[in-house]
C-alpha cells in the first residue's frame, strides 16, 4: 500500500472509532425536541432538563457513591494482592496473575448471571448494595492489580530489608518505603477502578435492586422508550466526567495509567 | 520469647482478601450456574426442588434456540473477521508508523474504551436509525428514496460491535508487531524480497500470536455482548446473550436461562479451542 493511502485508511478508522461518541456530544446541544442532524440550533436546553430530572440525578449520586466505595475496596484488596504477587508469590506467580485477571477475561454477562444466582442462594438478595458492590469490586480488581504490580516492577526487596535492619517495623516499612514507590500505581489503579465502576453496565443491571439504578442503567431504560436529546446530555456529562478523571491523572498528576 | 509464625504466614494475609473474594464470588458462583442448569423450573419461584435434564432437552428440541446460537456465532465470526481486517493496518501503523502520529493514534484507539458501552451503542442508534444521520444524509443527497434498514437487524449489530471491540483487536496485534525485530524485515528487503513478500513471509507470520489473542478476545466479547445487541437489535433481532438475560430477568426461568448460557459458552469455547489449535499449527509450520 502506498503511504498516503495507508494514512488515509488509518484516519478513516480513527474517525469510525470517534464518530458515535462525537455524535452524542453534538446531539446534546440540539435545540429541537428530537434528535436531528445537523442540530436545529444550539442550546443548553436539554442539560437543564437533565439537571432538573430527579431520576437521573439520583442515578448519578448512586453511581458516584458505588464507584467511590468500589474504588476504596478494590484499591486496598488489589494493592495487597499486587504486593504479594511481586514480593512473595515465587512459583505461584503465573497462577496469581491469571487468577487476578480472571474477572477481565471471563464474559461479563456470565459473571453477572452467576453473581445474581449466588447472592440469592446465600440469602443476600439484591435489596441492598452488597451484591452490586461485590460485582464492581470483582470487575475492577484486575485494573488495580495491573497498575500496582506494574509500578512495583522496579522495586528492590533489599530496600525493605535495609529498613528492617535499621529497626523499622512492618507497618513503617510499608508506609515509608513501599507506599511512596507504588503510589503512582495505586492512584492510577484506583482512578481507573472508579471509571470502570462508573461505566459498567451488565453487572449493575443484573444485580440492581428494585428502584435502585446507576446512571448507565437509567440511561439504558430511558433509551428503550425515549428519543429526546436529554439522553445525549446525560451521556455527554458522563463522558466529560470520565475524561476529566483521566486527564487529571495523566496531565496533572503525571501518571501513566496501564489499561492492559 | 516465641517467634510468632508471622514470617511464614504473614505474606499470605496479603493475598487472602483477593483469594477469598475470587473464590467465594467468582469460582463458587460459576460452579453454581452448572448446578442451576440441572434444577427443576419453579412455579412462582426462580427454581424448584429437585434436578432434571429437561432444561437441556428443551434447548435441543426447540430449533428456535439452536438457530439463535448459530446466529450469535455467525455475528461473532463476522465481527471478529471485520475487526481483524480493519484493525491490522492500524495496529501496524501504531507499531511502526511515524512517532508523532503514533501517540495521537494510540489515544484515539484507547479513548472509546473510556466511554460507557450504553453511550457508545446510543451513538450508533443516532447514526443508524431510520431517521438517523446516515439515512437522512443519503436521502438529502437524493441517493436513496427510503431509509436503508441499518438498525434493528444483524447488520446494525455487527457495525456497532465492530466499533465497540476494535480496540481489543488493535492493541494485541500492535504489541505483537512491536515485538518483531525491524531488522528482520530490513534483511528480507535487502535480500530482494518485495514489500509485499516481506510482509507476507516475515511480519504477518510473526504477528500471528497477536492476531490469535485479538481474535479470541473479540469473538468471546461479541458472543457475550448484551447492551449493543439489545439497543441496536431492538426486539426484532435477538442474540443469545439477550435471550438469556430476558429469560432470567423478565420471565425468571433461572434453570433454563443457565442451560442456555452454558450451551452458548460451550459452543463458543469449542470454536476458540479449534481456532487456537489451527493458528498454533499455522505458526509452527
């Protein structure tokens, strides 16, 4: 293939990747009552409708609350597992890695179904958030694990030993030696866990209780029957929120988030 | 003073929470699906007492479900193939192209992954609908008289699935190509191989592991996709994952839903294994 042709080909693919997202953002500023393209004039009308829609606002609060809890729990468990993986796993290293990545490799819909049955069998039900948060922690755990273990690659156990010989206890060693070194990985992993939890659909959909919706579920329900640009306004806010998290972590905090 | 056994068991405490979480909430529930698929259907409850083979009998005796598995597999194959064809050149460019282009391209490939699946599928409904952008534009230009059927059919589902899963094809192939020593290609060229020959004999075979990983990932993801087929396919075209979720959520047929889910997983797994074997043979040959 000749070079210009090749470049154009790649640009078309990039356009294809961005098209549906760009369309949603543009549609959200539509002044008309229906989704038309090009928009009938620009306005923030649908944003006002959205901000005054208690159903969507409640869903956003639920999503933010679940994502925060998920981030904290997943962050702690994932960081501990990554510490074990790098410093103590020994022969089990590959097994630990595969097990930690399993939630990412298994089909989400199957994980969601299996969890739904399980929370009912053990009497947990879906009346509280426990099932949903467990699901979110499962699905976000691999991202924390990948980021923290990547940040520990350059970690030398001798540093910890040196601190120990100088009289530092277990906790001091963690706080003064390990934590500063792995901090970028922990923060990156946690932020990514937050984003994934905020966006995840299938797990939430299966494990949601009555009258309890996250933003993606609310949006999905809305889209089944409605076609107004309000959904586009909701989507755009959600996109801006996740992009803001990524930009802040990468540009302001100077972190490199590992997604794979 | 007795030395506490911390030294030996201490590190295990680090992995314990993750191990318990995965064991209790991933391994046990997956085993539970298998058990569930043999349970009796319940009256007014998700499942009844006792066990039966009836759920599988219902699957095999009703051609509707078998046809649906075939359709789902077919959609999976096409999605995977199109992703491979569209994604390979992009992966190559990300791995070997000019560096200014590379960083931007990488960001462009990754950014769709940060947007929720519901929103991306919604974007496609705006584009593909009968009143969508594509149909309106084509009608406006006078190229078509009525709207093209782009949504509520397999075509729409495949277009949207390709979009959603393309990054999962590009990224593994990109890292496979990055792992190939560029001097191998240079050597082939210096020995008189044309660009095409050097690609066919050197780059392509050496990137096969990436192709294999990408294809398996995309295939499995498209078989189990729920949001995209249900928003784009509407009520008219249903993939297996949509039927399974409906059976569980709407009609509460847990045992039968489990049997359906397992049948889809098993057929999917068989194809993945066959594909894995074929590609391994190919790159050993």
